[in-house]
C-alpha cells in the first residue's frame, strides 16, 4: 500500500464498550465492542494514520488498547477514567435480521467531554461513530478544517436527541444510517425519498446500510449500490455498520482523493470489512486479516456484481 505520508489522517470518535449479545448462538457476555473499536480496527488495514478519541473505565483491559496500538492505531486520545466502561446489551432475532437494545449503561460516557490533542484537531477525515450527538458536536467544534466529516448515528439519538443530531448533520458531509433509522429520521418509508429528505438536513451524501441487502449511497441526483457478500456463516452482526464505516473511511484515507470512482471503491471496501465483521463475535472477524484476504473478498464482490452493458 502507499507510503504513510501519502495517507490522509483519520480521526475516529466513538464508543469503546463491553457488549452482551443474545441471539440464536446463545448469550455472550462482556465482549469487546463499541463503534470506535470496530471502526478503527477496520480502517487500520488501509492507513496507519488512524487516531481514536474515546473513554474507558478502570475495568477496561489494557490489552485491548495495546492490541490497537500494535495495529498502528494512535490510542493517545483514549482516556481512562474512574468508573465503568460503557456497556451495551442487545438481542438479535433468530434470523439475525433485527435487534433490540435491552440495556445501555453509560458508565464513564455519562461525564465524557472529548478533548482533542492539537494534532487530532488537524485531522483530514473525521468519522463520528455512533455516540451521543452532543459529544459529536463537541468534537466538531474542536477540529480545524477536515476535508470530510462522516457521521454515524442510531435510532436512540433520532428519538431522544434530534435537535443536537440536526446540528451535527448541518456540519456533516456524509451521514451513515441503517434503513430503519433512515425511515425513522425522515418519517418516510421509501428509501429514495427518505434519502432526499435526509440530504435536506445538510449532508452532501447519505449512506443507507441494509444489512445483508448491501448499502446504498445517495449523493446529488445519483445513487450507487454496494452489494453485501452472501456468507455461509454469520454469527454476530454487531459492528457490521461500524466496520463498514471503517473500511470506507480507511480506504478514502489511503486513496487520498474523493473522486466518484474512489468513493464507489470505498463503498465496496466498506462492504468487505462489514462482511468479515459478522463472521465472528466481537472484533474477532476483523482482527488478524491480511491484505491478501481483503483483496480476495474485494475481488469476489467485484465478480459478484459485475455485468456488461448491452444494447437492446
Ligand atoms: P453496529 O452493529 O455497527 O451498529 O454497532 C454496534 C456497536 O455500537 C456495539 O458494539 C455497541 O457497543 C455500540 N453502541 C450501541 N449503542 C450505543 C450507544 N447508545 N452509544 C454508543 N455506542 C453504542
């Protein structure tokens, strides 16, 4: 891949968490999770200029931070404070297609005030992972002139922090949400119309993630569809959206430009990283990958979606 200096810097802000996941494969407790955990690990395969801003409690094992550092991720923005690490409890339907949040214990997130180091303020790409939009706004007030601000969110914040979320959207270039959240935000079932309504809130593009139906990118008048890899073994969809975001932004940092064709490729890299994430619990699917494995799945997706134009 390119030399380090060619990469753009990517600042990731999000949750670092413990997850309890219930579903068809039983209950798994105290798994490493959180939006920033998945995003940064997925992005780090493409660029070694990934920095994380997050908070953990005293109960958070240092080995997880050390593993991220070993992957080349700058963890100097991960604050460790007194209290318990954020804990999320989710339950998946037997077919894994939907999930509900059973519990959210904010712990150290309750008093978190992100403070960016000087170097982090100059980040060229900023990825606001799914956290309280009030915290996302705090970060946006501190960054200087990012070329791209991409924001992820979830139904909770659409329901309880809509005014703050709208302020974030006004400063966001690319908003990422899943189909259910897009419909909720827009009050519109049709995804094309929902995307148009979301774009009116400020972003120049919206990415709607649709689980195993792939992801749609709406921008200007155009739309691009990234397929999802049909997989034989899916264990845990947690972190798929975050790993998608990490692959997408990581690739944009690596490529160094944001031409329409680069953005399309980045969408596919997102799909590739999301597909690895769901094959294992926690971050298991996105650790220990190689460039060759990522390349192989990228090629498989390219093959899967390829078709010739014909003239009828
Ligand atoms: P995803 O499956 O990509 O949507 O992301 C799942 C991750 O989001 C889990 O690992 C959770 O720890 C994290 N998460 C869930 N709810 C919240 C929340 N309210 N704030 C921050 N992170 C959350």
